């Protein structure tokens, strides 16, 4: 997987990021909760910024100092969750 | 209430902020969930940054362009939630 497979995401070799605007604040929190479960399962945690109903996610692999396949997989799963909540 | 009554918080007339490090990531998410319920009840939503098990909260009243009593009240309730989760 590469960034080209994740049209909602932008970034470079050091970090990838996407924003998502949900219908309301509690919808945004529901996305955070579902992403948290996936992140804990993967033991790979994105940075998440909550700004009312807009979320920003940032993924990188700190141990590698760069974006890895785990980040692309986490990004893909975040996309699925956002798509199902919007 | 003033900033002096909220020792965990810093800031000025435009914004107040605190960070909280929880025992683990899911503890941090549990705090976010409980703060979200209070924020929705108050119809007053803090900015929240999630960095693994560290949370940063920022409160201001956009409609007033400054920190108001509602921010101090929200801050106080965030402190209660953090204290009960840590």
C-alpha cells in the first residue's frame, strides 16, 4: 500500500495525515472510540486532534523514524471507520 | 473562579490549557469519553489533543473571544474526571 491508495491522506515519508468532519461532536467522539479500539489492537496509536466535530489523524512509526506499512494499514482502517460514521 | 483556582491549568485571557498523562492509552480515551459527555451537556467543547496516553485540553469561549466562567467550569469538571481516572 502507498499514499496513492489513500486519497483522503496527505504527507510524506515522515508522517501521513487526514482530517474528517463528522455530522456532530458526538459522532466525532464515536469515531475516536472506534479508532482507539483498532489502535490498541494494532498496538499502533495515531495522534488525534479533536476540534468540535473535526478530527485530525497523524500516523508515523516512531521506532522506524518513518511511515511504514503499519501506518498505511492503520490509515485504511481509520478510513473505514470514518466512512461508516459519516 | 479564576485561573488561580485551577492549579493544573495555565494560560491567559484568551485560552486556558492543561495536559494530563494517564496510566495507558485506553485510560486516556476513557477520559476523553467522559469529558465529551460533560462538554455536550454544557454545549461547550474543549479542543483535545490525544498523544498516546497524554491528553492536552484547551478551553476558550469563541463567541466571547476570551476565557469566560464557562471555561473555568469546564476546566474544573475536566480536573474531576482526570482525578478519578488516574
